C-alpha cells in the first residue's frame, strides 16, 4: 500500500485558529490569519478540541493518493460519507494479472501452506478473467470473477474534522488491519503538515478511556506507539 499526500489547505493550524477567532473578534479573517501565522495559538486549538468546537476544523482538508489498497478495505473506507472519493473503475480499466495485483493478508503470508492455497486461487481467478476478456466479455462483467482482495487506487479527500472521526474509529486496535494501516499512514502525513491540529488524534484509549463495548484491553500508551508501524 502506498499513500501520498497530494494536496492540503495551506497553513492548516493557523487557518483553524483564525476561523475560531472570527467568532469572538470584530476584525477581518485575513488579519486574524496573519496574526496566527506570526504567532500561532496552540492553546486555542487545544481548547477547540477539548470543547468540541470542531466545526472550525472543517475549513482544512487533506487529499491523499492511495495505491495498492484491497477492495476489502476500500469497501470499508467508502462508508465514510463525509469524505470525497474517486476510485479506479474495474468497468473501464483492465486488471493486470500479476501476483502484486492482489493484497495478501499477513496471516496468509506467515503460513506457507495457506499462501500456496491463496496464490493458486488468485491465479485461477486471474486466468478466468483473462479468458472471459478474450471471449469478448466486457471488463465490467469479467471483473465479477476477481478476488475481493484485488488492489485498487483512489483519491480521497477529508476535512480535518472528518479525519479526526476517521482516526478515532480506524486506529482502534480492533479495526481491520489494512484500514488501520491506511489510517496510521494518513495520520503521520497529517501531523507533518498540521502538527497542532493532529497533536491529539486517534482512538478514545489514547485519551485515557476505551469507548469499545468489547475492549481489546491494550490501550495505546502514547502517540509514538500509535504511529509505530505494525510488524
Ligand atoms: C470496528 C468497526 C466495525 C464495523 N463493522 C461493521 C459491520 O459489521 N457492518 C457494517 O455495515 N458496518 C460496519 N462498520 C462501519 C460503520 O457502521 C460505519 O458505517 C463506518 O465506520 C462509518 O462511520 P460513520 O458513519 O460514523 O462515519 P461518516 O460516514 O464518515 O460520518 C461521520 C459522522 O457524521 C454523522 N453522519 C454522517 N451521515 C449521517 C446521517 N445520514 N445521519 C446522521 N448523522 C450522520 C455521524 O455523526 C457520523 O459519525 C464498522 C466500523 C468499524 C469502525
């Protein structure tokens, strides 16, 4: 899986702080933004987060290129209705029949016998796809035979409020491993551009309480542990 930050709102931390200040000051937004650019108020952003005044976060958005995510995970991703998506179409793009085209779960990779079964099944489905295409079956129909784990490409945009919501759900240890890894990489990229806005982000356990009915019992100790790549 490869995640690229394609674009983001300039000066995200400063813009959110300026947007919040417009609620309480009789001056122009441009002047407030300039003031924040000269001296960003980290305290203000922390207060917005703590008080739930997070509509201010909606002024900032991040756009990612996502390559090599399985359609299993993209199906979960597109459930996030406040995000914007453009996804590679299997109606129009012919799928490449190679071993890299299908995501292999770590549990399968770690078990040689399971890996052989998995790779054989993938090869069979890819051969059937190629045969159907050769018979003149349209791509949009031939694709029905492809595995659920087939990789896809997307462009994804979320505003910072939705990103916080997404990180809260998908960085939970109980989230599915692939979307968890996607969220981890996205958070790392967001923190590079908006360190204050994303200083605190993630599942509820990182804030000291678990919101899950069936807790994993292993709360994250800190952001460093949350952002560490899983083996
Ligand atoms: C661990 C886990 C397991 C899951 N298991 C399943 C499962 O088994 N089956 C399944 O179908 N789904 C499952 N889901 C998906 C889940 O039900 C949500 O569809 C998905 O997480 C998107 O969350 P959301 O609706 O909060 O987010 P978004 O769609 O991103 O919405 C963000 C927030 O906006 C508000 N909002 C958005 N749309 C509306 C609306 N129409 N009305 C009112 N408020 C709205 C809500 O406050 C919402 O939380 C699972 C999710 C997780 C994290």
